[in-house]
């Protein structure tokens, strides 16, 4: 499991494919666990942290806090 320091910004990207072809997923849910074990759920189209880069790639960016 990766570790990140409090206050650092995490940037991730996800590429969606099916049978080696690019696909546009209908729903994307991303979950992240804080250092205290609190799980936060982000949903594409609901949370601004998930951004569509193109038809098959979504990016996620957040800053870690101790909460």
C-alpha cells in the first residue's frame, strides 16, 4: 500500500478498457482511506475531485488531511 504525507497532493488517473478497447464507464466510484481509517467515497458526476480527461480516462486529485 502506498503512503503519502499529510498535506501532500495525490494525483491519480484511471484508464478504462474492455477487451482491449477504450470504454466510457457509466459510473465510477473511488474510495480512499484516511490515516485514521475513515473511508471517503467519491462518485464521478457528483464530486468535483473526479474529472473526465477524455472518453476513457478519469483523474482524481485531493490533498491529504488528518481526518
